[in-house]
């Protein structure tokens, strides 16, 4: 079956929002909601396999209307209603590719766009929908943000290079985003963090806090990778001399 490709969303993000929190809060919209056991971040690319009938209907509607849907972290099941419970903050997903399979299922690729807060959820459709509003950062001091962002970028580069080296791949250059907001989310995307921590990062309205947390997590992971590399090299060095060992 064929694939449907869509224009890739513009991934450029402005520094702080050009729209004030007050005006942004007026952009209330009803969107389809997709509860999943994962956290989607802005600009994150995510492949999904769609097999449930209600979500096939949802995706087809989004494709027809050229509209995004919202991905929210599933947190459990309500004992009374049996409905899936979710975190109140999610991220909109813009469909960039659809592959329709012979059995009626779909493989899709989405790109995260913007965070939202759920004001109210509805179950009138075959799939859940939610009344949502944009979820934006609080103002941040650029004098603090800029050096912190550069430090996180350096650590992120180090983490990616070391991670690939352990897998036997050598890549020295990466196209990392230059915007502090996106850097804070990119670090959360690539770090091996549990969903609860990723969700806390998504819901954190303080850019400085996200960057500081990313810096601490990246430092810890880089230290682990450095120790792992040192241990590997020691084994290699010891093995290199085994052929010359004389047993007395």
C-alpha cells in the first residue's frame, strides 16, 4: 500500500513566545487525545503503529482536516469509569507521513509541535477529545539562560558522541538546535529517563529549571559512559598481552 507524505512542520522556534500568556490562553481548542505510555516533546519525531479502530478513525479525521492531535502520558485506569487516566499536560502531534497497510492498520510518523494543558476531556467521540489551551514557559533571565544552554549543548554533544562510540559508530558532528527551549527538550528526548521524569520536564514551565536538570542528568550519564569506556579499554589492553604471558 502507498504512503502519504505531508509537508514537514516548521521546526524553527522563537526564543520566548511572541504571544503573551494572556493572549495564548485565549487559543482554547478541542483536539483529539491519544493516551500513550510515552512522552512526546516539541520537535520530537515519533513513529506509531495504529491498529485500534477508534484511533484509525481519529487519524483519518486528522489527515482529512490537516489538523494535529494531542499525545498525553497514560497514568492508569479509573476504577469507576474504566477510562484511561492521563497527565494534564501533553504535546500536539502533527502527522508527517502515513503508510496504509493491507489489513487497514497504519504506520504513521508524527512531529511534536507545542505543549498544551487539558481543561476538560470528553468521551462523546469514538476517541477521547479534550478542551485544551497552550502551555508556555514563564519569562526567564537571558543572562542566566545563555551560558547554561551552551553548557547543556556541550554535554549533550559529549553524551551523543560517547553513546555512539560504545555502539561502534563514530560521528563527530551533530546538528543540535540552538534555541534554549528546544535544547532542554532535546536532552530529555535522548536521555534514558523514566516516563515520570520526562513528564515532569514537559510540564516544567521554568526554562532555567529544565536546563539545570538536563545539565545534571547529562553529567551523570557522561560520567557513566566515561567509566564504561575506561573499563572496556582496560579489558582490551589486558587481552593484548595474554599471548605473551609466560606461566611459571
